[in-house]
């Protein structure tokens, strides 16, 4: 069975807002961080995301025809699954919309799609999958800055019964990788 892995880039105060990345993500650019992100994408057998993340990525990556920036060819060829009730058409190569029976469809994906299904961004989707005990692992790249406002990855309703720390790594410029195995919620 495949593993559903959440891959998030956040600030110390949990901001993951794409609109403010110039403030919290860009200042910590390094080849080490680029390598980690690239390796994670290259290891994924499929990418799962919500509509907002899909639209953000689909507006950029299909236009990257070389791998100067890293994982363009992988992102453009890998199976992509978008959970959305609003999106009517997914034109990015190998994209499939999941708009009903979401828990059942993602459970099927975990059975079919190799070893790793990676979720990029998509906090609302992650929250709903946490409630259904479908997340296997969380990988956070924590940036050493507090923004104070913006979209937070962790919402008040998000909770687990605990997570087991399975890996830490300090990257250049103080960015820290924290990997946690998810413990299932008690229902």
C-alpha cells in the first residue's frame, strides 16, 4: 500500500501562504533546500492536491520545458490528482479531478499508486484527510521567521493523537526539516 505524505513549507508560526512567499520562503533559498524539495518530488509516484494549489502549480510548471529549476519534467509527467468540487477541467498533463467519493477514491489511490503519493500545500484537503486517518507522514520545511499573519497551515480544528518524530535535518540558512509519522485519530 502506498504512503500518503504531506509536504509543507511553513514559517515558525505556521504560515504557508503562497501570496507572502517573497517574505518568508525566498530569503532562505539555498541549493540544499532546492535539492531536498527536488528529491521529494522525484520520489513521488503521484501528486495529490486541492484546487488552489493545483491552479497555482498548473499556471507555472507546464511552461517549464527544461529542468533548470529542478523537477519540471517529473511534475509535468507524474500522475496528478486534484480534489475539487469547483474545478471542471484539469488541463495540466496527467491530471485527474476527484470530485465525489473522495475518501474512497484516495483510499483506492493508496492501493494503486506505487509507494509515495505526495500532497503539496492544500491545507483544507490535508485537514479532511486527517479526519479520515489517511495521512501517513508529515514532512515540514520550517523557515526561521515569524510572519504574524497570513494563511496558516494548522487550523484550530486540526489535531492528531500525536505524531512520532522520525527524522530531523538542519539545512542551510536555518531551515529545519521535521518528518513525523502520523498516528491515527481515535474515532
